[in-house]
C-alpha cells in the first residue's frame, strides 16, 4: 500500500483532495490510476466504499498544484473530476468552486513567497482551460484566515470571503466565446426532435435550453430530475448533440465519453420557489432561475464556472439567457436562483471589432480545511 500527502478541502459547494504536482508521477495515465484508487473509483454501486469522497460528483474532485516559476505569488492548477463508477478521470474543464481552494492550499504548502495582510493576491493559471484566475485571500500572521461571517448558498454556517476574478474567460475550452459563431442554434437529437439552444464557452462551455421546452418550470430540485431517467436521457442527448455541434467531439458516442463538458443548463424567468434548504426564494431576489447537470445528475447548487458562463451569456444580446433576463442584463451583477439558493456573478462583456468578448467574471466563495495528512492507495 502506498501513500501521498494531501489536504482535503471544501471549496465553495464542492470538496476534494488537494495534491502537489511534484508528489505525483509525470504520466497522466499514472496520475489517473492513483486518483481512481484514492477516490475508490470503479465501484458499480456508486457508493464509493473503497475510497475518499462523498459518493457524488461534487464531492469527488481533485486539485493538483505546482509553483509557477519566475512569477511572484503564482501557481499552476489542474482540476480533475474523478468518476465513481468507472476509471474515468475527466480533465477537460475547470471547477470554479474548487478553484477557491487553490490559493489557501498554496499558502498552506509554502508555495507563495509574498504573503501580505490583510489580503494576499494569488495568480492561478488553470491548465485545463489555459486561463488566469486571481484569488484575493484573507490572511493574518502569514496564515490563511478561514473563519468569517460570509455565507454562501448550499453551505451551512459562515467563513471568510474569498474573491475570484476569472480573467478573459471566453473560449476556455474551444477558444471561442460562441463556439458555433451563433447566439442561437437548433440541435437535432436522435430520439427527441429539435431544440433551440445557446452554446457559450466562458470559464467552461455550457449549452442553455429553455426550461419550458423540456416541459419544466425551472424551479425543479434534484429529486425531480434524477428520478426521471427518460428526462435525463433527453437532457444528455441535447448535451451530446451540442458537443458535436461545437466541434468538441466528432460523434455522439465520443461525446458520451466526455461527461463533464459541455455542461447542460435549463433556464427560466425569475419566480418564487423553495430552495433545497427549505428557504423561500422570492422573485425579486433573483434575475433568472437556472439548473445544471453535473456528471449526468442535477447539480445540488450551481457550478461556479457555470455561474460565470451564465453571467456572460446574460450579457450577450440574443442568447436564450439574455432573452429571459431582459433588462437585468444591464446590471453589474447577475443574480442566479438555483437549487440551493442564490449565486451572484459579476460579468463584463464588450464588443471589439464586431465581436463580443468576455472581459472578466467575478464570484465570491468560502473555503474550509477539512484534513491534512496522508491518504493511502
């Protein structure tokens, strides 16, 4: 039996292990083998009995970090989504929630040279998307401040507030903000007919569909979706068709083998609804309702990269999100109502040489250090 050093952390509404790249073999295949063993993958039951994690996609994530030579307070960060039932480790996109854990982990492991009070800025290069994220992290006496009074939907209690600025998030995977060149596309699915969608790639690529086109209201909770296999199959069929349309894959079968991206999202007008914690979210608290899939199941909250992409899509004239949100698209922050509550996203979009460009996206998260030590595999 072998072991490796790690810190298990909650980042936003996700959690997973944070590892130093130098502690892992150079071979991606060997890294994936180790991660599958650590997380207890290849478990047909999906219970994850034989490894770390919470038997869900949002609690089975990995962060791999390395000091970025020649740059002050800078690190490289690779995100890995570990599948529970197979040996798949998906590195095609980033996780915005776990991005919040990168700077704290880097300070904990001594990778940051200039730790300044009260806020230390860390430049994070995400290798999955080749994009820069600037983390603004509270520190005191050279250490990360985890305690605070900031709360985020989907996480009990409060903690310190961490700001994440995603710089020029457009084209994170496809190199194009609008991968097809269109704000609206019509996708044909083998079994369910045609659907009008918007495909936007900012922080991570998403395919947006109107909730009503799926026979939904937009206020659904995970049980409503996850207990309906035919509906999930329809959503995944649209996601797979989008993957081919945007050039990410060349066939539906290939798209099925890349479940993490593009992410599927259905959106609806703002309305009163009850969040998963029992809180009533009022129509005037949000600008739209949005629900997204994570590895084939409805996300219990909302992915941060998905939030950035939704905020950017809201500001691109003509997209489905823009049509639904209306004049609220002119606001500096877009308020997204999701299963777990609210997510506010700052997004800046501009037109340059006749093309729409995403300048930045900003979110606020909290982090908790759960465990530091050795994990066996």
